């Protein structure tokens, strides 16, 4: 689920996939979109504590598509699915994109 805070700041959430160590856990993320988005990757961090080797204690996510592998063809749903996949899941059970902000 994506909740807009402003034109460039949003809150996102997803639930850990079943049959995984993160099953049933709800994670909140902050999403910040730079002014030159979609040509630059959004800054996405976990707000909820996430104990994973690719997530530091500040919630920063080490994921190639958020850095050197970013593509303007990626949308928010694809990015959230990749983060959930990083945690061991295969899909996002609940993703809702707010239609008021078609750029995301």
C-alpha cells in the first residue's frame, strides 16, 4: 500500500510472504522521490526494524535496482516486489498504487 505524504514523499507497506521467515510481518517503508524521478531512483528505507543482511540499522536497503541498476522503466510496484523478494518472498500480497500520483 502506498500513502502519499506530499508530492515527493510517501509511505509504503507490505506483508511478509507465507512460508518465509518474515511471514505475516508488516513492514513500513519511506519512499522519497527526487525531483528528477523517474530518471533517478527513489530513496527507499525501512521504517519498521528489519533484520536482514541487506538492510542496515538505519533502514537503508542494499539493492542493485535502487542504485546502479536503476531504470526509469521500473515503477513503485516493481520496486516493492523486489524488496519483498529480497526478504524471501515471490510477490506482494497487497499493493495499492494511489491513482492521484500517476508518476509512481
